C-alpha cells in the first residue's frame, strides 16, 4: 500500500521542504542478490534532489533521483527473506512487527515500463513508517519536475557530491565523466574553472581530486558553461551589437520587443522600464555593478532562471474551476492500461495500474475476459490464444483501491471493456466492486443529477474521492450476425453467491415452461419496478442506452406467424406474438 495519502496538490506544486527525519541518516538494510549485508545510511540532500545511501567511507554513495522514485510501500515479507533474517537481531520480532518493517522502494529507471524494486529492512516498524511517509511526501513534486536550468545546476552539484567518497574527495575524472560521459575529454576546461575559482587540486592514489566542500554552485555553473559552450547558445541575442554586451536601454528593448508576449494587455501587464533592466544586470551579471552591462554569461543566467521558464510555475497548482459538469474537462486517461509494452505478445501487469494512478491518471481501462470460470484482464483472443499475458481482475481492483487517490482525490473512472457473459461471474464482479471499494464506489446518482439523456453530469468537486464505473456488457452475436449489448443498472445488481445462483438455476430448470414463451433465466428484465422471467420481444440497444424490445426480424419486417430465435450467450428468447415496441432496462437478477 502507498505510504501516504496526499490530496494536497498545492504541496506538490511548491518547492519541497525535506522532513527532518530524512536530513539525518537512517540505518536500513538492503536486500540484494538473495542476501543482506551491512547497514546503509540513507538521507536526502537539503534541496530534495536525491536519496543517497553510504556504507563505507572510502566508496561513493549509491543515490536515486527523487523525480524517478515512484513510491515507497510496505513490502510483502516472503518466508525466504524471513528465514534469512532470523539468525540476526533484525529478525528477532513478532510477525506483524517484522512485516511492517520491510519496505519496497519503486524506482523508474526508464519510465513506468522499466521499474526497479528495491527491498529495504528497518530495525522496527516505527522507523520504517517514518521513513516511508517522509520520502513519499517528496515524490511526484511538480516543482522539481519542471525546474529551471539554474536549479538544474544546483541539482548537478548535489549529484557530483554523491560521487565523492566518505572523506569528501571528488576525483576530477569523475566530474568529467558525469558532464560528458567520457573520461579526460574536457578535463582542461574543468581544471581551468577550478583554477579561476582558486580551488586547490590535490592528488591521491586514485588521481587528482578536490575537496567537495569547495565545490560551489557558481563553480559548477562555470564548468558547465565551458564544457557545453553555453555562450554560443546566447550569442544570437547580441546580434547587431558591436560588442557582446547590452546596457540597460538595449536590455529594456530586448525585454519589451523580444521576450514580451505580444498578446499581453499593456494595462494589465505593463512594459518593462530601465529599473527592471538594472535589477537584472546587478543580480545576474557577475561583473554587473562594475560595468553596468549584461554579457553572455549574465544573459544565460537570465534565460535560465524562473522568470524565463517556459513553464509558468504558479500554474502547476490547482487553478481551474472544478465546479463545472464533468464533461467540461479533459480527463487524464489511459488506454489498455494493463499492457507493459506491446499489445500483441506482450506482458500484462498489475503494477502498471499503480504507476498510472501515481502519475495522476483519472481514467484507467480494464478489459475483462473469462478463463477457467474466473475473471481475468487481458487484450483478447486470436486463434484461441491470448494476445498477451493475463492478470487477475481481483488483484487489479485491490491495486486500484490502494492507489486511486494518492496523488489526486478527484474522481477515478474505471472504463470496463466487458467480455464476461456468464451471470454468476457478472454477479461476482458486482460483489468485488462493492466489497473492495466500499463507500468509494458511486452506487447511486448524485442528488439533483439524474442519469438520463440531456441531464448534466455532476462536477469533479462533487465527486471527490469517488470511483465511477463505465461498463457495458457485451452479448454474443445473434444468428442474424448482430451483436446486442445490455447495460447494467448497478442499483439492481444482486450480490448472490455462486452457490445460490447455481441453486436458483437448477430450480428454474426443473419448472415447466409455457409453450408460448421461452424462459429467460439471465438477465431478467425489470419493467416498472417488477421483475419477470419471460419476455416475448427481441432486445436491441436504443439511442437512450436502454433495451428496446420488438418482434422485428433481421430485415426489419414483422411476421406474426413466424417464430425466430435470438441467442445472446446464456439468454435465449423465442418470439411468437406481434406487439408494439416496449422499452426495458436489462439487469442481472
């Protein structure tokens, strides 16, 4: 289960504040390669960029980017892991205490389709829970995911610090490798930046190094500028200038004519003046106060800071009016959610549902089929074989329950592509929905918003914390080749057990049926609130989503003397009498 239910979208859109428990090292044991070794000491840097872990002082830290940590959850403790731990003091506890002290960190190496699961063991359940809750509060932070180039320089410094050993020694060849992916390719540029900053370069058995405490953000910025030639990227800004710099008057002209959105209303958003230009020069230009002009270095800093960010940071939080009808909004949706890769000959995964929900998805798809008299989720059948692997319908519902409202409490829509046509399995589906989701499941229409053609839908605000079902039962094709569909009214769905359903079926089979009417065992038909087991019209789907019953044949011509049989899976209807069209809603009894 997810570590923390965090409905606060505003918190996710602000600069993260690292909890105190993560600023100090926390001892956890990492289960790896079927073994558990020395404790690792986990902590997060003050800016909230990386989770790092150290064991020995002579080695670099292991680290994980918090933007790629999906979540931390209580893991299921296998008996094998428990047996491995019993001989240590870490395993000397009761079963509940032991189970709640094992964590699973989910790390997205390359998107949600490539996940790494890291098992961590704490000394006790309290330490595990505190670590889990604190770390989950920093994941999926929109401010970090959309940070500016200037903030990325700060993040790069923290990354370099993680590559220093426990004594604070950072090799120059490691800096070069992180910047360029190769060793010794731009080492001269790095050494030149350190020389200008007057940072002492030392040497040990592994090579030349610096003490990481001397590595400031400005030094890292200068290194990046020299390695990536950032001056060349801003040089076009100074076209038309005799020298590559601008005074405050030329900078104001650049701000108003180049940077300003021409659609902005000059009354609401005024044009910049010289005091704005002077402020930029003084704050961002390294020698701004001395020369009173902005150079390519200062211009790069301006274009890379919050003011010039392509993403409007205040808009990361909730700013829309969420009281309009549900149909007024674009919905973050997922198609074939269960697929972990290719749809054909691919893998299906329960974990993908968790990951989509953690990323803020508000509509997921469940393709439901039957296998060995059980409900499964998969992509379908071709030539008698499943197109991709299958997963349990019930396990998917439990995963949805645990993660539905972790990153957002706005309504979640389950789009059900239903290929289940057995009555007892349909009843089981209904039972699972109600048992697993409980009060979260929307079972009745919202007051004042009837489910009928032309009526408005309720707003996302009204449906906070609710799970909505979008389901339509598919019935097998008739002899005429037409596929009929029936829509279930969830208020009338019975939660009869399978044993009760079998008993009802045997009783119905033992009862004589009238020669003029065929017995319809499932689904029964509700009309004016009265259920009946026989009908004498052929159902077809009307525009209003109800079932229209008529005795028309496949060509649309009526024949009062002719009998025709329409088979719909387990539903068989025999026509005999002529009558006018009647509208019913078919429900499972």
